[in-house]
C-alpha cells in the first residue's frame, strides 16, 4: 500500500507539459488595422478557435507567441481586421473580404479545413509562418 501512494504522489509532482508556439504572419497590408491570430483545436470554427491574440498592425510581418500550450493537434487561423469590428468580414456567399490565412500548405484551392491546416505541438514548441491572402480584390 505504501508503494502505491509513493507512485501517486510522484505523478502529482510531475510538471505539466507545455509548449510555445511562435507564429510569424506575413502578407499583412500596411494600413491602420488589427491582426488576429487564433490557435484552434478540433476545427476552424469560431467556437474551436478560442485561444487567440490580437495586436495593432505595425508592419507587413508580425510575430505572435502563444505560451503554455498543451501538446496536441491544433491549427492556426489569422486575419487582418481592417474595419475594427473584431470579425472576419464576408460576402453574402461567405467569401472573406479581409486578408486571412491558415497554417498548413500555402496554396488554397478550396475552403480550408482542419485536416489540411493541422499542426502538431510538442515540447518545447514550434515556429511557423502563416501568409495572409485575399479571396477577392480590395474594393
């Protein structure tokens, strides 16, 4: 019985695993706006992209860091909020009207999905690049 308690206490004292995810976003348009970057788990919907950061745009390339991320499978979603409403604006057909990007392969031939955008986070972490693009020309 004493041996079992020792094992349980030893496990409880083990440090929690955590990683750092550094995201470099490029393709930012140089205009007064905000950059939003989210770490998504399980999908790319707003509900699944709860861990987010935002920052005023300060150049065409910016770095956003997520600390204490539990190891696992995630995706990165990013967009440039040009009108300050805190959301990625879309047309009535659902096409983004502001610059946006995801982790995974840079070429997009269809609506992005979690499987193509997924990344694996392990200790101590990783660095990756996300390029913002436009679905439609700027009006």
